[in-house]
């Protein structure tokens, strides 16, 4: 049955005497499991709302009355406990995260399913009901519920959020997808999404790298200096430098001093360049080895470089003892070469390179002309300073509002949704799909 068919229904005792009307349905969150109904909130007049445990409910009938086993009610005012969610107040009409499509949707209705005498929150209907439904026929025919587990609720109740965070489905999303959610979120939704993301510091740093500068600046400025430094310490140095530059003037020095020494040195170097120049675009993650390094050792060095930006590792550079750039090799060339050869033998000498003052247009033209994924930046002495990756150039050259554009889904997107659905779950056969599902112990 659906929540919309239950709310405001009369609540009666075994003698059909009215006790009040159903105001809300209470469920208890159980991590990754389906939430279980624990009771009802019944309005009894005068603005009073009472709690009725589910064990006292004799019958729930979406087409009739809500019948209790006795007329005895606990007259104490209802108070929500940890992990409890009010379906009408907290979920119905509110937005949730559609994890499969990485977007915010609104819960137009909720589906409850009876399994072995226990009521579970099984599905969500995100489609706005047609005005004519309910006038010409059964309103339920307008429902197209999908499995509850396909969504991450944004409830806002702090004590309930603590129960959800250990199994938050949002952490399955890519950082860029979470950033897009934040761009579309209200302040309250934004706060809850970030609360989930902060449970994974590495993911949080990746998300801040993907945010628009104005949004990232506002979110960071709302934190303490120590909290800001903790995020920036995990970000790429070039993104961290941009973030510090966007902080309020009085906070920059303090945050810089709180960064680890290595990250602070990189950030200070990058902040000395024009953001629209090669020096401002470059990252300081790259792999440079002596030219006589065996290919087998170069491959091992790539495997060990798990803290470097993956995009920068598409190229391996050779440099002398002073750090002067000598050559470069595509990673695929290294992998396909004889392990016994020296790196200089599989590298191209005199690589395309730019100085830190080269402007963005020249950088883009060079990378296009030479089909480069990465472009090294060197100083006047030829010392390798950093590497520009193609994604940084794209981000700098696309229009400022590019994130707000709706990206067309791939032609086979429906297959991924089908592959990730739960067999028999709502949207794939209705509530009977809960059969055989193991419940966690209360």
C-alpha cells in the first residue's frame, strides 16, 4: 500500500469507535536493510499527537480504516527516538538522492510492503501523479515505485543521520557526481550530503576539487582553519592553491601554516604564478626518473606512485641529477617495451615543453597539435617544474557555467540501471520482491 492512501485515515478501536486520525507512519532505519515500521502517530484532537506501537495495530487497510487491537492509548506526547524517521514529515514530498542516476528527485509517494507480518518501507514513487488519477479510477494505478535501496534519503534529523552514515549509498558515486548534487542542493540538503561525504576524507577532498570555485569557497569559509587545512592537505596542490586563493584574506596565512610541509611548499610555488598561465595550470604530480633506469624499474615506480594524480602518470619523464628534463615516454610505450631496455631507449628526446608564463591558448594549441595528454612545464634552465594534464586545460577553456549543463546519458544507460536493480524489488515485480531478503536483527 501507499502512504498517501493511509494518512488522515480514521483510527478506530475494535468496536469501530473513532480514536483519531493517522498523522504519520514511523520507521526505524537499519543501515542497508529496508526500514521497518515501528508505529503510528495518531492525531487525537486539540493538536495532540500520540504514539501507537505497531504491535497494537490490528489492521492496516489502505481502502478502509486503521484498526487498533484496543482503545487504550499512551497519552504521553510523541517524541522521536534515535534512528526513527517520520515518513510523512521527513520523506514524503522531500528530495532524495537517486543513486543510480546521481540526481536529486522528490518522493511523491512511498510504498509499504507486508512481509511475514512485518511492515517494511519498500519503495519510492518519484513521479508526480496526474491530476486526473483518483478521478477516473484507482489512484494506485498511477504509482511506479522503485526499490527503496536505489535512493539515499535526505532527512535532516541529526540523530537519524548518524544511523544512516555508516552505509551511506552516496559514497558509491563519483566525486564529480557528488559535486553536481551539491550544486543543485538547498543549504539543508547540502549540509546533509557533506555530512555523509566527510566520513571518507579522501572522497571529500576529491569532491572539493570538482566543485565550482564559488561553492567550494563558501563551504570552506564556513569551516575552522584546522578543518580547511585537513581538506586541502588531501587535495591536488594546484586545486589547493586555487582554494586558498579564494579564502578570505585574513585566513590564508593561517591555513597555509597548518598544511603539511610538502603540500605547503607546492602550494606556495603554484600561488606565485598567474592562474591563466602554464604555471597556474600545472600540477606538481609527475614521475621523473634517471635516463638509465631499466624499463622494469620504471614500471615498478609507476606501481608505487599511488599517491600521484593518475592523469599525470600517463607519461614517464627522464631527468638528470639537477632535474632538467631530458625526454618522455608514454606509459603504454613503457609497458610494451622490453623490461631490460633503459628508459632513455624507449623515450623521445627533446620533448614538447612550455615555460610557466605560457598562456592558456598556446598551451591548448600545443596539446592539440601534438596530441598530448600531458605537457611538461620547465624553467629557464630546463628544470621540470610540473605537468599540465588535458583535463585541466579542458576545465580552463570550457564556459564558466559548464557544470550546470545537463549531460546526455550514454545510449546504454538503461542497461546499467537494470543490472544494478534488485530482482523482484519494487519496479521489478512489486513488494513480493522482498521475499527471501534477509533482515538484520532488531
